[in-house]
C-alpha cells in the first residue's frame, strides 16, 4: 500500500462515519444499534421516566445537535434536532443555568468574554431557515443565563477583526 493510501482511507472512513443521520432512527430502535450507527454520544442524561437522552453534537464545525431519547427499555422514543431559534428563545433568562444549557445544547462552539458583560458568552452555530447564524448565550459568574442574542454568521467573508 502506498504511504498516502492509508491516511486517505482513514480520512474517508471518518467522513463516512460522520454521515449517519440521527433523524433516520426509527422509534423502537435499540440503544445498541443507535451506538453502532452514530457512535459514542457527546453526552448522556437520565430522563424522569427511567429513560435516557443521548446527545450528539456536531459543534464546533456543524450546526446541529440531536437528542435521541430512549425509553426505560433502552429503545428510541424520538429524535430531535435542537439547535433552533425556538429552542434558544425558550431559555428562561434569570432561571436557566450553565448546566441547563449544556444538557440542552451540549458544549458550545466557542466560549468567549466581552467587555460589557462580566461572564462567559457561549456561542452555538445554528441554521435559521437555511441561513447560518450564531446564538450567543450570556452566562453570568454565578452560572445563570442572563441574555440570548443572535447574529448572522458570515461564512467565507474576510474577518475584519484580523486587520
């Protein structure tokens, strides 16, 4: 095998593994099959009815985060893509916490600070009606969500901050 062939094959395998689409999981699919098709989830959380939520994030490069909810028998109940404007608008300012945001959306694409806010700004890359946008969740030093802002994501345009 030529020296470059193995890395190329590994890259192709990784690319194909990333093509699994959570929305195609049928209700009733066993947990083992979900893991075989989608791989290890980004995070997991217990659900109140004895089930489990598997969270699959495509951040920081992608614009999707999927919840795969399993029942107590470890079978798929439903699948939802949660990086939507409506989901971010549903955050309860002054009530939801850093952990609530992490459980709902997974890790952000970017964490940064800005001059006029004394906390972290978690940025998620989203699609809004086919347009690339960013959701910026402002979390104060106590870990409470204080504000959610949306901006357009300018892909392929020069970064004016680099000048």
